[in-house]
C-alpha cells in the first residue's frame, strides 16, 4: 500500500471533518497579478503570472495549496486545495471550521 504525504502550503492549519489536521508548513507559494486601468464603470481586468515558491513534484507527496494556485497550475497533478465549496464543509458563523476533503485539477 502506498502512503501519501500531504504538505500544507497554505498559511493556516487545514482541518478535515474527520478531525485530521495539516499544520502550515511555512511554504507559501504565491501568484503575481497585474491590473488594467478601471473603466467608466469602475471595473478593471486582472491577469495572473506564474506561481513562485511552489515545490517541485515529489513521488508520494500531495501539496495542499490555495484554489488560486491550483487554478494557475492545471498540469500539476500533485496539487490539491481544500474543498471549501463542498456542501459538507463545516462552518461556524460563516467561518470555515473543517472541510470534507480536497479538490484537484
């Protein structure tokens, strides 16, 4: 049986509904962004650059990242994001307490 190691690359502990938690690792990948001028309606466009600070893929390892990092890396199969939009996500006064699992590309 293969054991998968999870490395949490978000700035906060991720807690699953099962009670398993993944503390922040200190690895914080980021995506740069740039904005156009605002139009007459007060709306601008944003474009995103390549992620920086993201570890290279490693066999048997999944990296927990933000949904933005996950979306910026459609070819990386070793990235997962907390399933914050899932109906089984647990919230307290709108704040996410735990998630049922992860999503991937």
